[in-house]
């Protein structure tokens, strides 16, 4: 599967808001959105009014980029959410939130979802005691995510752990600082998912 290899700061500028794709840098004055608050490219500062479809597309692209999901995978998530009972948009966001890379990021084990994907691929995490190196692995309520023992002594994890202790944890997650592990208590409700996405626009786009 292909993956975007360009500057992630361009993605934030294209959506016109911070997507927090570069971790700590997004909180400094080096953030590209702070310095150049317009879309990248030759026509980035044009004021063309977007169409209805264009607005829906931008919302879908924003969600994809926040969670680091490719187009085909995102569409599969939508189809999965559509088959389940309940509000499709909310279920779609719950599926995205239950990805292992997002859980690792939410727990504070990584400064960004992109870093979480890299750390997972390198085998630094365990789910219920078993090695899982697939960032898209869907975690369920009751699952326990822990840092591999050998990884805990590395400088980067010690630094991340200090950050994790200070981070505000969502109510649907639980963190055990002493044992380097966290637990998914339940799946989040829509009110607990703090992503700037209007999911109904995504549903409208796929339902055209």
C-alpha cells in the first residue's frame, strides 16, 4: 500500500488548520500554519468558492489525514460503519479512534500518530501481552496496551513517558504509569472525540 511521503505541514496548510501531524513542532512558532495560513502551491491564496462536493471532499480528506489512513482503507472503514447499527458517522469515528496507532498516541506513548505508526512497526508495543506490529490493528474495549520491556529504557521512551504523565487522558482510556501500560475502558462517544471533523459531510459524499 502506498503512503504519503511529502511534507505533512503541507497537508495542514491545505486543510487550513493544525492537524498535529508533527508532534511537538505543532505547538511551537515553527508551525507552518502559524507562519503561512494559506494553502500551498501557486494558487494557494486564491479565493475561489468551493462547490458542495468540494466541501464534502475537504472534510473527508481532513479526516483521512488526521488519522493517517489511505483512501481505500478509509472507504472500507466507511462500509464497515455503514453495516453496523447506529449513527454511521459516529461509528466511523469510533473505528478510526480504535486503531492501535491512535490509541498509542492518545495514551501519550507517541508525540503524533505518525510516530506511533513507526514505533508500532518496530515492535515496541504489546496488546494483551502479544506483540502487534500493525498500526491499523483495531483495539477493542478491555484490551491492554503496554510498552515492551526492552523499549522502556530507551531515551526516547523515557522522554515520551514524561510527556504522557502530563497529558490529559480521555475518559475512555486508563493509564498505569508505574507499569508502562494503558487500557481501553470503552469506545468513545462522539462528544469525547476531539477531532475537527463534520462526519455528516463525509457520509453525504459517500452516499452521492
